[in-house]
C-alpha cells in the first residue's frame, strides 16, 4: 500500500474567517468601551464622545449609541445629550457596599465548605489560581492580575454550591475587577501584600478556621478597597 493510501486522522477544518458570523457592531463597541473602563484606560470622570468611539472602531454612531445606553444601565457611563458619555467614577458609597457584600458572601462560603469537609480541596483550587497570579507581571498586566484576583475569590464562592449566592456574586464581577485594578494603579506595592494575604487565606481555610478566615478576609478586602478612598 502506498503512503498516499494510508488512512490519516481527520482534522477539523475551520471555516474561512470571512464566512464566520460577525458580532453585532453594538456588541463590539460595548466590549471595547467596557474593557477600557475596567482596566483604567478610561478613568472615572473622563468624557467619551460617540464620535471618538465610532472613529476608533470604524463604525457609525448608531451602534455606539446603543452600546453607551447599555453601559449606562450597568452604571459605568452617564450620558449627556450632544456631549457624550461620562465614565462614572467609583464612589465611596459603592466601595463600602461592595466591601460589605463581599465579606458577607465570601465568609459564608468559607463556613459552608468547612461544614461540608471540603475546605482543604477548595484551598488547593484557590492556590492553583494564586500560582497563576504570582506569574503575572504588574504594572504591565495589572488588568489580568485583577481578573485572577477575582477568580481566586470566586473559586471559594462557587464551591459553596448555592446557585442564588453565586448568581448574586457574579453581579459584582465588573466592580471587583475595576476596584482591584484602580487600587493597584494607585498603590503598586499592594500587589505583594495581596499575594501574601491570599496565601494566608488559603492556609486558614485549609485548617478549617472559618472565623479566622472571616477576620483576615475583612482586613484583606478592606486594605485593597481602602486604597480607592485615599486622597
């Protein structure tokens, strides 16, 4: 049998790029603006016009307007007719509310995994995220560091296996990432402290110390979010 007659494993063929469905224009604008708000390239207080976004993405103003409206509903933009959209700054009230919500939800999650006897396993999963976080270079990859920071904490909440709590916690995602990124931009030295505190949280959880975890968590979140309140 010739070489050409031999069977070969099938290979999935990707459709040409031109034939793949394109995302709606408004979705592309939405993701473009939101990414820049969360990573700080569009800081709170900056005014962004429809024309600027349309020009950057080579689109008309109609999808930009649709995306701006969606981001206003999410509380990230405030629209001003004929002027554009203001990036809403993180307010002290928002910092306080997110801090309180996170401490409540994450402390409850720690209690649940300890009660179920899976704390050591969950701590191991959190350490796996922490290992990836240690490899991230800041300030060049501050946004990625913040995303992994959020994943570290979300790993615990999801392990508590309460769909309602997980759903509510997921609603904090954008605020968590934005706050962590802003805090690191203001206080770059906070990175090393965050990594050390994450290791301490894993150890407390591993030992089944839910009460110690709650106290350390409150100090940990308070220190990061507190950087946003410093003048």
